[in-house]
């Protein structure tokens, strides 16, 4: 089947313009600026990580100079002659306790029952050192042989003075200051305790923020050891005298890498500290790069095409699209519709009429019967390329028969 050839139309050539060159130059400049920004961001993150120093940041971390760290207390203890060692596994802390070293547990509430039992057994062993717990809960204290129990929480900023009944629980301090819960304070509310078999201090009646019973010392607030608050009132006196009473101290920071820990370590535990800031900068710069790339080409500009478009090329282009999509029925429908339209024009039949009208007009002029014409022109399935090719040839012969 041949399609009529449309006359070639030559569009007027567009005037020469430098807007395309300017757009390319602008795009290249933006790319260079983006590259420089990414490099500077990565370098800034690396420099920040290096200047930050080699330490772990976290609540009561012994080497952390941040507000929640305890570097100030540890540094002064070492200057006063106390041997401060850091442990992160329960077994190591229990071994230190059995060896007669004082052991400070910075987060006893995060330990499992197995870990608490191990520490309690080590504390009860002959010749063991002192056990110091920071804000332990009732559950934690139940694992230890003690009469100390929680008596309430302090939920506001306050200064508490020592009284005459404090005894050894005062640790030579006259008052302590608690900042209370706030956005700047990451620690939980402070806890006061009762110790029927020991001594308490810094609290009303028979309660106190500090409780001592035998070789067990309970500090009811992490603020007594933190860098941001250790200098308030006599907080430093409590911290230094409680932790420096012996010449050897083990600073036990529970860790998720402990084989006895209830929570398995995750991927972020083993990542370096600078990985977080660098990853954040990379994500931000990537998003900015995607935004720049999305808008660098600008809006679509419609310009006249300086070429002649032939009808045959349009037909071939559409045919190739249908072939790639295996749209045989769509191609057959297009062939039938085009043939029916041309036959109707030649026979003087209106196109909007039904197919029966066209078949009635065709029957006297062709050798096909009405049924054969209906099978040829009416919509029908086409399953293979060979069937489509036969249909095109049959339609072409039908048109040539009318022309004769």
C-alpha cells in the first residue's frame, strides 16, 4: 500500500543567536562552582573532625570535653594521684572490683540482669573494692545486697545544703546544685534515696541525693560528674572525694559491644566519628547538585526547524514505533481506516456513514463479496507480522481494483 506523498515544506531558517553558547557557558560555570563547594564542604568536615580530637562523646564519657562528658573530673582525679582506668565490658569491670579497685558504673540502668548479677557477686566477694552507681533504679538496687531504695525525684533546679546528719555521705561538701531537666541537660531527673542501714545527704528528712552503705555509694544525679555542672556549688567536692577515696578507680561505661550486653552492636558503633558529618555534607551537596542539574537547561524553547519534513518520513516513523511496541492491531486498524477513507472519497460516500454503506457501494465495482469486504475492512485480530503484511497487500489490491 502506498501513501500519497505530501509536498515538501521548507521552513524559514532561524536567525543565528549566541543564546545557546551563553547557556553552555553558564552551565559550565555552575558545575565548577558546585564542584568547588563539594570539595570545600568535605575538607571542612574533615578539619572539624580532626580539631575535635580523639575522644568518644556520650553521657559521662571520661575523655569527652563536651557538656555531658566527664573529662574535667577524670583529669583532676589523675592530677591528685588516682589511677583511673576505663572499662567497657562487664567482665572487665567485675574483675577490677574483685581486685580491690573502686568501680564507677555510669549507666547501671542500661545493664541486663546477667550483668548486674556479675557485678553484685564481684562486690560481695572478699577483698573487693567499692561499687559506685550513678542514679540506679529500684530494679538495679534489688540485685545488690543493700537497704538503699529510691525515695523520689528532683524535677526542678535547686541547691541542697548538707545538714548535721550527713556524716560520711557529705563527702566534705556543704551544698550541691542541680540544674533540673531542660533542653540543655540530657540527663534524666535526679533521684533521692533512703538508706536505713547507711547514711544519706543532700535531701529533706531521711532522704538524700547521696547514699552510702558499706562499700556501696549511690550518686543520685549524673550532674555531679558532668563537665557542665561539676563546678556548680560543691558538686566537684562530692565527685572528687567519692571517686578519689581510693588510689585506684575503674570508670565503667556500659557499651553495646559488650558480649554480655542485651543489645547487639549496630553498624554505627564501628564507624569513625567523622563519618556522620561527612555523610551529611555529601547528602546535602548531592541534593543541591540534583537541583542545579534539574534547572540548568532552563525552559523549553520552541524554534522553527530548518528542515523539510516529508509525509513518507512521518509514515515510516510511526510504523517503526508500532513495530517496536508490537502493536499489530493498532497498525491494522490504522491501515483499514486509511483505506476506507480513500475508498469513500473515490465512491462519493460520506465518511461518517457506517461500514455497511461503504460495502454496499464497493460490491458492484470489485470481485469480492460483501462478506469478504467486511472481513477485510472491519476491525479484527491480527496475531502475527505475516498476517499484518497480508492485510496490507489485500487492502492495496482492493484500492488498485477500484482505480481500474
